[in-house]
C-alpha cells in the first residue's frame, strides 16, 4: 500500500495595491484608538501617504457592548497622494456585535470583514439589537467574512503570563494588530519599541503585549487566514524630514515656532473641553521653550488670563470649542476694545449645547463672526488640513502681533484628531515677525496713535517708564486713550477698529483657483472640507468634466479678489458641515446666489457625496 502523500499548503499570493482603507471598531476599552495610532505609525514609517479618522464615543462610560459605546478608527494608507481617510472601508475589524452593527453599512460590498467571534454571544447580541446571530443567519454573505476567536486565542497565547483574565483581554488589540500587520506586510519594529517604552515599569504587561502582537501575526500566517496578502509601495514624497502629526499637535508647534520667531513669550490658558483639551496638555510639554500654560477654573477666566498676558507682552492664546466661544464673547470684545494681540482657538464640535462633543462640525462660523456685543469685528482664519494647522497658527500669531488685534483661529474635531505625514519646515521657511512694542517715544505718549499702514496701536508693556496709559473696556478717545463718551468719537473709533481688520487683506495673497479661472461651476470650500473636495474633483475630472475650486483660509476679511472670482462662474457650490453659514456670508457680501450643500451629521463629507452634488449641478 502506497503511503498517502501530504499536500503542501497553498502558496499565499502577494498582491500589490495602491491604497487600502481599514476601519477598527469596538468598545472604548478595546484599545481601538491605540491600535489605530500604531497602524498609522507603522504605515508612516513604511513611507505610505495616509489619512486617519478617529471616531470617539460621546459617552464617557457607555455600557460595554452597547451602540453608544462604540469607538472607531479609520485609516487609509496609499502609494500616492491622498487627502481623506476614504469614503468606505475595504476592511472592517469589529470586536463585538455593536461595533459590527454601527459600522457594517459603510463597508464596501464584498469587503473584508474580520470579527472577534468570541464576542458574538447571546448577551452581546441582545445589547446590539440583533435578533439572530449574524455569523449564522447569512446576513453577512455579501462580504468576505473571517470570524476569529480572538479572545480565546489571545488567552491561550498568554496562559503562562501570570496575568489575570482582565489584563490578558486588554491586550487582544495587539493580537489583532499582528493579524493586520501580516495582511498588509507592515513592519512591527515601531510598535515593539512603543510597547517597550510604554510598559517599561511593568515587565509582565510588556511581555504580554509583545507576545500578543507576535502571536497574532504567527496565527494569521500559520492558519492561512488570507489567500492573498497585500503590499502598498511607499508614496513619492518630496525630499525632506517628515513626521506623522495631528491637527492639535500642529497648532502647538506653530504657536511655539511663532513665539521663538517673534521673541514673545508664549502663554496659553484653557479650560478642559473636548476636542480642544489636547492643546493645553501638549503645550505644557514645551516649557523648555518658554511656554507657560494655565488650566483655568472656567472659560471666562481662561480668556481674561490670556488677555492679561497680552497686556504684559506675551504671545497670548486661549483655546476652546463652541460652548466656550459663547462664554468668551464679552472678553473678546474687551480684547478688541483695548486692542491687544491674542489668538482664540475654536476647535469646533457638534452642537448646540453639549451636542455631539466628540464629533466634528463647522457650525460656529457665524458665532465667531458676530457673537459679541456691539460692533466688534475680529479677524477669522480657518485651517484646512492637519498640516495646515501649523501654518495657520503662525499666520494668526503674525497678524495679531502686527495689527494689535485678537484673531479667531478655527479648526474642528476632525482636523484636531486626524493624522497625516507632515514635512518639517526649515527655520528659513518661517516668515519673520514684526510687532508694535515701543520702549520710548518723543514727547507725550499717545497709546492710541496708529500705524498709518496697519492702524495698529503702540504696545507699551507695563513698567516701561514714561509709557503709562489708561486701559479698560470704556470707549477710548482717539489718540490719547482717555475715556470718551463723545458720539462722533465713538463712531470714529468703531470705524477705525473695523478698518484695521479690513486692512489685513493686504496680507492675503491672491485667491488660488484650481481649474479654469471662469466657467460653469466653482466649488468654494473652507476648513476641513478640503480633503473631500479634492477627492471629489479627482472623480469628476477623471470623467472629463470641468469644475473649478477655491478654498478659503481667511473668512474675515475675505480675500480682496473673491467677489470678482465668484461672478465669473455661472454656479457656485459651497459644501460645509453646517446649514449654509459661509454661503450666507457670500450671498450677503457679494450678492451671488450660492448653492448650499450641507451636512450636519457629526461626520466629515465623503468625496463621493460632493462628487454626486457636482454632477447634479453640471447636468441640471
């Protein structure tokens, strides 16, 4: 009898692809954000371009296994330049039934679905509202579903770790990372170094997490989970030094750079509020560069402390989100009245009231434009990408110091927490700063005597001999700064302060138009819609259609050439994550009938959504 020959395992195919979108989802305690950040880091080290979308639950302690407690992290990494984390994931990793139910609708038809089958028990299915087990009722037949007993496999891998079940289960996210690292040929050196550093004081936890990571990769390979694994070549970046960066981090680096470049000490005061709190936390790490931070007892205390620091000669900054902007309104008016430089950062979130504290929105624009008592226009500038947050922080600081005026800097929760590769600028690339500090004058000091070009007043620091002056919220006499109730003087000062803001147009370069300078359709964007608009234009132009695009950084004042540009197009489309606030301003200012395209869901636009709207307008 001839012995039976064992068949060799089928060879795993390796396919090169140019982009993939992966979404991780589970309970907050499953380490979803940590897993996403590690996948982001290793993809950046591999040289891929990338974009991320963390999605935090609004509930601080939502019950485990429930829909409100689902945490998500989407990352797209590619071999070419990308601008968004992708519209639909190619891969969904769901740690429990609730994560599956919340996210399955977004997965591409035929997409890869990796499930922790151990979590699909009756109790968890009931919490998620499943009448039957989706692993058994054929509801997942439209996807490439791979159920893996991740919890059980991880426990077996750590059976001799000496840890309790709770600590062992907390490391299953690294087991899952190992599976993904195998699937996409991701190096794990950076994650190993992170574990070594993070758990240096706990050898047992360090060993457990390292074992889980290696066990996940080994299991995926030995069990032949995937018939095909994938490689994504590095993206062709311009030469330079890069780091992975989030929007809040980029803001902090921009402010520190502005402080060093201007020679003004940095002072930041803030009150904890999602999603602006990380600015306070991160700036506190830059003490060696002279940064001083204050966690104030409330929003009003934070801005008035910043205003006091501005009076003392600092580059003064305060940061918050929409509810805090409402509370800071009176002090912003005071900053305008006393004409001191200050930056107010608004990291927008869903509202009104507490609203959607962990979700992005662009609904504070009108509040930032007009949400103060009296005639009190302030400059308003908006960042459009995570890397752009650095440049906008520099620009806001430069304008505030040069024009002696508070500046509102707008980002949102998407930019604050999203990641992208960012090229570190050289010191020579950062523009020089000028300020209005005076140390002596000829004759009597006039604290409201103005620079004829900028209308900025002198910045006399406390304690400078001969430069004592009156300051406060009462109306100032032109030139002297004395209290004045004269009607004509009040109107003159109101107009001077407004004109000072308008003169910032001299700092705004000509508006860049992506596409033809005139034509059928112009898309006008601002803030974080930039990435989705870029993706939409790629899709539309690939079909031979012509559409132009202008993206605004300055909202107040608008660029000097904007009105002429708008009138050169038959239609103007304004996509924004609100009910049409920028469109309202453009209509009022330029009498152009803009088409509003609104999305108020606590989620960024998808490129396909904007592309579909563009096609509708072109075909109308």
